[in-house]
C-alpha cells in the first residue's frame, strides 16, 4: 500500500474521526463558556455593586448617601470604569457631613481568604463597624466571625490611630486569646475559631495600615465633596 493510501486509510479510522469530533465539541463548549461569562458579567457586577452599597450603610448606619472614590498616584478621583487604583467609599449624612469611610480588606482564614468591608471614622480614628463580604470558613465554627455578638462588639471603637509619622498604624490590629483583650487595638478572638479571628484581624491590619495614611492625606477633599451632594 502506498504512503498516500495509508494516510487516507488512517484518516478514515474511527479513532481519528472521534478525535476530530471531540475537538469540535471542546471548541464549541469553550466558546459557549466565554459567551455565557460575557453575557452574565454585567449582572454579576451589578449584584456586587448592590451588595457593597448595602454593606456600606450597614457599617455606617448614620449615613444616608455614599460616594465612591479611587486612590490613584495622581490623587483622589471619582471612581469610574477603567480607573486603576484602590476604591474607597465616603459616607455622608443628610447635611453632607462626612460620617466615615468604608474600606475593603482580605486576610487568610482557615479555609480561604476572608474578605471584609469596614468603616473608619476619622473623628475617633477608629474602626466603627465591619462586615464579612465573603468567606469559606467552617459553618458553625469559623463563620461565627460574622455572627457572634461578642466578636462584633470588637468593632464598635477599634483603635486605628496612625503613628507619629502618619505613615502607618500606631499599633497593629491583632487577635488575642479569648478573654485576654487588654488594649483597644486588639480583637477578642472567638474560642474554637482562633484562625478565623486572626484572619479577620489580618484583613483589617493590612488594609488599614496601607489605606488610612492615604485617607488622612485626602481627608479635606473627602469632607468638601459632601457639600456637593444632595441626597
């Protein structure tokens, strides 16, 4: 049999035909996945926006309006699609007075990253509220960081003062053994959920240490922006 005939015979075998079919199915499946992602992305983003907005008013209940800003190398700018930088949310009361700023952070928990939104009040230099946005902690154990009233009490006035240089926190936010809290910058951990408690503390400490110095540098601008808003 000639080489050409052998190649033709090979191309007609069931195995080659099956591989050709599987390749076509895989290509079509990939295209469908990409198409589904693009079609559902706007809805996903809108749901995330609504969830974030709801969380802002939960951690800053005295506010009636919020405005998103992006921290860029050029300074504070109103957030818009495509603008690179860290997004922060300034919250104002009915008179336009700044009530606080909502910031996001993430820290490693027992199972995965714990993502949190927290409120910072410049008047007391403290974290006055926190809400877990996403986690994969063990139900009934680690997930108590979002439910346990005693743990939530940690965030009513958690010390987040800056150091003398204004470049970082004066004291790191840490989780300590349950019942041993002695400083206002400590989190009283949940017994049996120490790793999750530490993940929460790390999320706040890392984010606050990085973002609060920038917030303070832009504080006058954040305050004046409230006078331009009509709720």
